[in-house]
C-alpha cells in the first residue's frame, strides 16, 4: 500500500475551526435575543432573517434593542467596540445589519482585527 501524505496547516485549520464555532455561537446568541425581544419562537429566525430593509422581520425598536444587546455581547466576549451608528450600518445593500448572518460575520471581523 502506498499512502499519500498531505501537508495540513494545522494552525490555519484550527483558526478556521475556531472561527466557525464562534460565528455559530454568535448566530445562536442573535437568534435567542431576537426570540426574546420579539416574543416569538427561535424557529421564527435563522441566519437569513432580514434585519433591515423592506422585507425586514423585526420592527425598528426591536432592532435597536438587539443592537444594544450586541454592544454588550461584543464588549464582554471580545473586548471590542461594536459601532452600529454609522450611515452604512442601515444601508439595505451594504449593511452589517442585512441579516443575522451578516451581523455575526461583522462581529467575527471585529475580533479578527484585534
């Protein structure tokens, strides 16, 4: 038998795995908070749930409450600042707030810039 050995960059793969687990945890946190804030079952929300725009799934006040929770979450878990008050945050096309998934991805990017 001939075995082919393949070089695996363990550090890069480990960082990728940690990144994916962290993003998943952030998405779960966001869905849990949406469920609590909107008083709907968690199954009503997913990573594709729209947070801004014409087809958004939540009201403006619910979004503000979620973002205040996200400020606390990012500060406590990543020791970073979460700035959602700039003009691009509310853009339907480019916003970090388009969906639950894009919001979670933004939190990951904040952590990776440290």
